[in-house]
């Protein structure tokens, strides 16, 4: 890791970021999840979703925005970081996907930086055109506000929640000496994209390729397709990034990269076997959900995700696994894992 004590001290004096919680204590204490190589900084304003700032030699970009309830704090963090760098402009925002915990703060960011241009996948653009998506986003944003900051009188809005420029697989956006390349990585949603920052070689992955929760467990939030999630993982792996930044987590140690991909694949197949076993025992979906929740829900998770959201996601995951059991099983046999 490129951890540099002095540098970290400077980072934390400029920006206020949420305290660490036990869910994220996966690696040794000397591993700093947000000690990015290059001009890359965490500007997250609160629990629930990350916002990462990239100060390219000519243009400044944001990867995801975080949740709406803490949008103003995130904006404050961006402004302080920019001014420490002698800048005042945010030029572009890259969206990993259309979920409220990743893009809820976009309206606040647009208000503070009206010239910022927003990039995302074609599917993400389409989803954000739907009024239903906006009302869901508003409702979930409101729930998160009540959970994480109940004293706040902030009004959750979805104004400006849209994509200005559609990115296709492999497209790149220059930031000066640096480039952000977009890669479609479906599985968590159909609108998911991962972004590779070059030349730093940092891959900001989407949730389609998992989130680390312990040295032994990678969460596999493939709400749409495990088969696609696994294909997305192979695509990310083939890019051979030097650094992997996971959503909701940050950087994993470089020497853990290959093990991470292996763990994700193994966990996808382990979940499929677990569901196959429950199915073989004749369990219905409700009983499966209760079992799944007993196995995977932890109190530490409550800090990052409301239990209702966990249950909704788990229901999707079980449904997808039941649908894809045969395909996953034959893939596993074919590849000999
Ligand atoms: Zn999501």
C-alpha cells in the first residue's frame, strides 16, 4: 500500500468523514482503506454510500455521490478538498448504478456545481427518466434520513437525478493526464458500471462483483443475475488493475486482489449450493429467506443498511439463485471449481 502517515494526517484535517465501524475492520490496522495512490480522495459525508473525488490534471471528477441525507456534508467535503487543491470546479460525476445509496446526493452536488456533467450507463439513464424511480428514491432517502440523522429537517429531493452523457462499455473520459474508462458490469443491476482510473490503475468496482465483509466472506449482491455477476468479475479481473476499490468499503490491500476475485467466485457458487440444498429439503421461499437471514444478517450490518433493505435484497438474491441454479451448477462443473 502507498500509506503515508503524513499524507493521511493532511487528508483528515481537510475533510470530515464518518467514523469507522466494525463491519469494515477486515484487514490489519495499518491498512488504510482510503489511502489512494494519486490525486484521489474520499469525500463521503455519512454512512451508507461512498463518494470519491479524483483531481485530474485538468478536470475534477466524482465517483458516486453517497446518500441524500448527508449530501450537504459531502458537498462541504468536496469544496474543502477542492480549495485545498487550489480549485473550485467539479467537472464530472460518474454513477456506478441507479441505487439511492450511491446517487441520492446528486441533487445537492448539482446545486453546488451546476456545470458538472453526469455520466452513467444507457440503462441507468433510462431508469432515472422514470417517475417511479424518483418516488422510490425519495422514499428510501427519507427512510435513511430518519435512520441516520433523525434530528435533520432536510428535505429529500430527486431534482437533477439524471444522466447527461451515456457511456458504453469501454468508453473513456479524459481528465487531463488521467483517463476514466467505463466498463459495463451487470449482475447487481442491469445499469451497473465499473470505472478504471488510468494511469493510477485503480478499478472502482460496482456491487456486481461483491463487497468484502471479512477475510473469509465476500458478500454477493447479485440482485439481477449471478451468472452476469460472475462474467463481470472475469471482465474486471482481466483488466488486471493494480488497485481495487470496492463500493461501501474502499481499497483492499494489493496483495489481496487475486484472492478477492477467487473469494467472490467461490461465494457465488457456495450460495448456489446453499440454496440448492434448501430446495432439496423442500423449503418454500419464506422459509429460505428466514434461514438466509439467520445465516447472513449481522448487527454490524445495520449501521450500513436498514434491515428492510437487507430483506428486500435477500429475497431478490434467493429468487435469482433459484432461477440460475442449473446454469451455475454446470458452470462450476465446467470450470472445475
Ligand atoms: Zn446497489
